[in-house]
C-alpha cells in the first residue's frame, strides 16, 4: 500500500519545482558538447576524449534510476528528492573546479547519482498526487525541460566557453540547487509505501552490468582508435546481459523493473517507440553544434546561438500541442510528428555553409516544432491506461528507458559521425560529410517509432487528452 496525498488538481508550485530539477539534469547531460574543445584545451586532452564525461553521466543515470522507486517507497519522496538535489548541486561545484579529466569524470558520476534520484522521484510524486483528468496539464509542466534544456545547452555552453570559462556551465547549477533544496522541504509531500519490500539486488546488478557494457561498447566504437576486441566483447556481453535481464525480470515475483507493464499498449508505445524517438531527437542538439563548428568552421558561440532556433520552435508550438491532440487525437499527432521529424533530419543533412540564414533557421525551427509535439504526445499517452497501484513500477521503467535512450542517442550519434567519415556523398568537405550521413541514418531509424504509432488505436489516450471517443 502506498501512503500519499489523494489525487487532485495539479499543484503548480510542485510541478514547477520538479520541472526545474528536470531542467538542471537535462542541461548538464548536453551542455558539455559545444564546450568540449575548450575543456580539452584546458585539461590537456583531445577534444573527442571529453565525450567520456557525457557518457559517464548518462551511464550513471541509466544504472541507478531503477532503484529510485524502491528508495522512494522505503524512505519517502521528500527526503530522497532533497538529498538528490543536494548531491547534484555539490557535484556541480566539483565539476567546476576539476583540474584534470579523471576528476571531471568522477564528479560527473556523482552528478549522475543525484540526477538518477532527483528526476524520477519528482515526476512520480506529481503523477501520484494528480487526478488523471488533470494529468495532461501536469505532463505539460514536466515536458518543457526536455524541450528547452537540450536546446539552450549548446548556446549556453558555446557562449560561456567562448567568452568566459567552461567552468561556469557547472557553477550556474549551484544557486539553482540551493533554492531547490529549500523549496523541496516545503513543497514535496512525503509519499512512501507502508511496506517497500526487499530490493531486487540481483536484478539491479544484472541490469547495471548489461547497461554499462552497452554504453561502453558503443563509446568504444565511436572513439578515435577503437579497440575492436574490447568493443566486440562488451557488445556481446551487453546483448547477453540484456536478454538475461529481461528473462529474469519476467520470472521474478517482485522485480526491480516491471516489464509486465509493457502489456499496456499505450504505455509500451511510449516506453519503446518513444524512447527510440527520444534517442534520435536528443542526438540532434548534440550533433548540430559540432556540425557547424567542425563542418562549417564556425565558432562555438556562433554555432550554439543558431541552435536557439530549435528552442524557438519548441516554445512557439507548445500552447498548440494540447489543442492539436484534442482535435486530431494523440495517435495522429504522434505519427505526424515522427514523420515530420524525419523529414527535418533529411533537410538538416543538406544544409551547408552557403545556405541562406533564413532557410537554415526555418529548418531548425520546424525541427523544434515537431520535437515538441512528439515529446508531448508520447508523455501524455504514457500513463493513460496504467492502473494507479502500478504507477511506481511504470514510472521507474519509463525513466530508465528514457535516460538510456537519451544517452544512447548521443553515443549512436557519435558512432554514426565516425562511420560517416568513411562515406563519400559527392558534395561538401570531408568535415561535413560524416555529419550528413549521421543525420540521414537517424532519420531512417525513426521508421521504428513511426510504425509503432501507426499500429496504435485511433482512440488511444482520448481520456487524458480530453477528446471524445
């Protein structure tokens, strides 16, 4: 049994607090990319090597998120959330004073520990304390950080690293974190379970090993000098580990991650197809600044500022997303956003340094529009048919898959750029071609969520969208 406040209209202060913590977590997952050359020069390493700081952060998130639900049930949401924000803030200060790459990676791992508890616990509290009829409003608050943070990050990272210092990209979290700690003690209800049960340590260790092997394997492939023996071995371990994890979780009475919830069709579309969509779309803000810098020869500040066009598209369409879902249905809006996102990726692949600025901004803005609509449709339908007593397990699994998807999106994006370096497209400089290949392949990957959306019933999510069947 879960001890919580009764479901009611969404608490705006609580939702904004959780959204703010979500913003900090996503911002730090993506802000390093445009600053990588400056960080590398300061720490005395190759620019591509700095990518390990991104991977270490995302890997920690993916590994630790599965135990966030149990910790919430066992110790209460309020103190887990407060502790997570405090750890994240302390680690941010540590990143800012790092004197070498190992120290930066270590503090990034500590940041991941805080982020792994901070976001899923906050979202769980909002979902548990909000009536289903108001869930679409609550999800809207929790969606904007996923839209804004990855788009502000390139501009913020580029400008700060060019005109100030890359260390400021971490220091800005400190005052935000201190304010969040003070507010969380008053706003976050003490949601917990009367009996949390025992933690599935075996499932946790198997899943953690499999996820770690998968990320390390992909990171190795994307490196400048891949160790193919290590890469093949880690990817084989990952495949076997993921298969073993799935089999174990399906057989266990009280698993760490409840895979049986995937039988709920609307939830499965978000958990699987939605995670693939998130992986592809998350790779775009990571690749664009590098495309503009390494391909077109633009500065980090110039490249980062152009990506703000994506942010404009995200914010501009936001007020229309709910009316769109009510008018056309979640399934139609979801399918349209996936197909349109693929078209935008193809258009981005054909950009070059002589492309008129207005046309370039139009393509990026449209990409941001469909990114926003896609994320909102997936997040809205995710919990539409999930029973209240299964919300903890559903939230934990979805958080894990989304973080893993976002992390793998960055890793796969880097891998595709490396592989694209061996392809000749017949136009553009060598610095541009790898990125063009990456964008085209990412567009092709979107065929998977498109097919899943096509197979979804037309009436899916009508209740939460406020649409008559």
